[in-house]
C-alpha cells in the first residue's frame, strides 16, 4: 500500500468531485525517504496528526462538493424519497465508491458507508447531509488514501504476485497523470483490455498524450532536480540585489519550460535538458543572462550567449542558485548534486569531528584555491575529490547564476577531469561528457523508476532496470516513450509476495 502523494490526493478529489472540492481539501505534507516523496509514501506511517488532517480535509471537500452539486449529480442516479432513503443512498455510494476506491465496492463496504449516511440524514433531516457524510467517509478510507497493490498469486510461484487489472490501472494512472483512473480506464481494466501488452501499451500511450502527463512529469522533476527548494532559498541582498521571490519563481519556470519543450513539444533526446544551448526567459532572467528581454509578463525562447559556457539545466539559474550558499558559490554542493542526483552515486556526509569551514587565509582568492587547501585534510579529501572537480566547472557563474570571468580579480579556471570520461574546459564541456557517461543514462532511468514505484530497486529488479536502460538508449533516450515502456515492464505489472 502506497499513500497518495499530496498532489495526487488533491487531483483525485478534483477529478471525482470538482474544482470547489479540490480547493477545499488539504493534504498532509509529503515526507521524502531515500530522496523521494514516493518512497516515503510507501514506507512511512501516517501519524495521529495526519489522520486528523485527512478527516478535516474529507469533511471540507465533501461539504464543498454537495454544496456545488454538479459532480454529485453524476453519481446520484435516483431521486431520494426522503432524508433517509437507504436504497437511493446505496446507489450513490456504489457509483461514487467505484471511482473513489478504483474498484467495485464489496457489499459490506457499501453497507458501512450507507449506514453513516443514513444516520446523518436522520440526525439532520437532510439527504444532502446523508450524501456529505457518505462522501467524507469514503474519502477517509484507506481504500481512497492509499494505492492498494497487493496483487494476486501466480500458480507455481509463491515469490511474485501479479497486480489485478484495477490495481494496474490505478498504478498507471497515478504514475502518468498524477490522478485517479477514469471510469473509462476502469472499464478497460474490468473488461480485460489491460491484460495484454498491446492493450496496456495503448492505454499508457493515451494517458501520456494528455495535458496532465506534462504536469506529472514537471512535478516529478521538480523533485528530482531540486526546483521546489527555490521558494525557500535566500541570497545576500547586498551582493545580489536583483534576487527576489519573483526571480526565484522564474528560475523554476525556466527549467520546467525547457523540460516541457524537450519531452512534450519536440519529443527529443532527454539529455538535451542538460546540453541545450537555448532556454526560456522572462524579463528578469533575460537581465540576469544578458539576453534580449521579452515584453513584461511574457516568456521567449532565446539562445544562450556564445561567450558564456551555459549548457541546459547546468547553465540555468535554478541549478546554480539552489546549489550555492547565501553569499558564495559552492562547488562542493554543485558537484555533490551531480554525483548523487544525476549519477546515482552516494557521497557520505562529513565526519562529526571535521571542521567544514574554509581556512582563514586572505591569500586564497579563488574558490579553487580554498578547496585545494581544504582537501589537504585526509578526512575531507576522499569525498571532495569526487565532488569538487565537477562543481568547479561551474565557477564561471556566481551564487545566483550570473556569468563572471574573474573572482577577486583572478581569472577563473573552470577546467578539470571527469573520472575516466575525459577532460573539460568548463561546465558546458562537462555537460557533454556527462550525457555520454553510461552512468548518467542509467541514473536517469533509475530516478524515474524509483519515483514511479516507490522503492529503491532490489537485486531481483536489476535485470529489468538494465533492460529499461538499454531500451531507453536504443529508443533515442525519449522520455515519453520510456514512460510507456516502464508501464508495460514486468517491474510495473508484478509485485513481491504479500508480507
């Protein structure tokens, strides 16, 4: 069982009950684990505070939905004879419950919800109250709040279970469009359409073509690329007077715009997100990058200045700002991000007895010089030798992503070497090396895999992951196609034995 992410919970309420209900609902905050919200949702329990929040949200959403009435009428296919019309309420509960629980309700489940509704109808002398309490009860159920992925046993193999058609439709819908499956998708599941690879592929391709798929991919990479940290970062007002919450919001939108362009507008090689020489800017970002500004309130596609070594996401202010300090750049943070998030390599935190501050020596004018002295401590050298050469390639950009050639009047040296991939002169050349590193492609696949399935891949899943990596490479590294291939893979359709 995996708890719905906050955005999935709200989207599901909106799709089931309308925008007013979605606006009235609130979701407990997601709790990341192993770097992913979805892993936290699969492994962390809901505490007492979370239970109370879910109850308040369910009541508020149900009240708004009944007051609006437009979506309630979709499920109310009878005319109630009075405030406690049990038969009519039972019809409503079964119609609504099938979509809310993503399966047909069992008789005892329907009876429990109907009993709550009838009691409310009698207490308030109102069938609307009966509906409201019935909806709230369904929205508080684990069958709504969680994706249930128990599966069914396979003859002769007690170690693996196959997801039921409804469970598979639910997993696919929440993965590809961040919301509950539609009635049509449930109909396909219950008719057996999703039992074949061809039917499942066609359903996945249909979902990926919907506008909600672009929003789901944006939300996934908002997390993977650390963009959601932008609203909380601060910079020195003295050193960076142009930095503001509005500029930070533009930084996030810039990256998401390039992501949408690569994945959905052009369906291009996904690594162009990291190597592209063009981006999307508003007036604030245009000033930061030194390019022609579009009219106020508009966004334009522009080419990065030829004299600035910017390359895709690595040259965007979103990455350069989040992976930096309030006043100074941080090659260590920038390099650590690349190692951990884009190469899937673990970097240990510094030992407790290590002093992480730079040595107090005014003679060290550049970040490269200060880090070199810092690495003379053997306790630091092991990790910093992995992170700092990568991070130093971005030293031509300050703490908010402005281009610079010197630091304290010393010409910046952004050159280095990436493992056994070769030498680079700056961040743009590093990006070209990275996207051709097999570890980079492998990590791109693993990030989506972990975000979709809610766990780190196990030893038994490595063969599937390797197959997906090969298919991703052979297919031109197109993310839209990869999302479909992941859905039709064995890892998506099967789960481990019940525990």
